């Protein structure tokens, strides 16, 4: 896995963590925003992992 993809994987994990913390501390609309941020971070991280394995399959490994 290339270093830029590892960086974005860690960055998206931090975004998801911030989203969970925001959802836990919020009361109104901010809770929905925090859960949305968590979902975005999680899906972005899974997309990075999927892209890595798709590139490996394309190379024939």
C-alpha cells in the first residue's frame, strides 16, 4: 500500500472518530452531523482499502 493511501486511511479514521465524539457530545442537529461525519470517514476508509485490492487484482497478484 502506498504511503499516500495510508495517510488518507489514517486521516479518514480520525474524521470518523471526531464524528463519533461530536455525535456523543451533541443534543440536536449536531448529532446527525456527527453521525454523518462518522459514516463519511468509515466509507472513505473502506473505499481506500477497496481501491488497493482492486489495483492488486488488476496487476494479477
